[in-house]
């Protein structure tokens, strides 16, 4: 998964119009992932690539963090639980909220859930 994520981060950031992002923000990535172990692994790997990483572990924290700062990229878990733990796919909900104030920030959706056949 991490090799694929590295590829998507690299590819996505190649298409970002950095003219609209202040130089200090160009290396900042927000990771919204409720699995703290997975979030830490992603953060460490992206840090090795030279990025500043910031983490949020739920819908509310992710939204708040995304509005407090400017990021070059957001990585968001699809299966993020909402604050009431009722909606296991609130990753889509948070993206809709983020898009209300920032239509241009690239967002990569990830999940560690899959169906085995």
C-alpha cells in the first residue's frame, strides 16, 4: 500500500498549481486517518520524502485542521467514522465539507478495507 501511496502523492503533487500555494505550505500534507498506527506509518514515510505531515483522527478533527491551515495535499480515509461512530464512511462527508471552502486542494482517498474473494 505504501508504494502505491508514494506514487499517488508524487503524481498528484506534480499536477498542483503551486503558484497559488505559499512556499511555506508546499510541503504540508494533512492525513485524516482514524487508525493511529497506519497514520503514523504514512506520516513517517512521507516525512522521509521531505514532507511536513499533520494528522487528524476523526471527521471533526480533520475538518477543523483543514480549515486552520493551508495544505498542498490531504490524504483522507474513506472509512473514517463520524463523531457518533454511526457512519463508517464519513471520509466522503468530510471531503464534501472541505470542498465547500477549498475546491482546488488535491485529496487522495485511501482505505485499508477490502473484500477478499
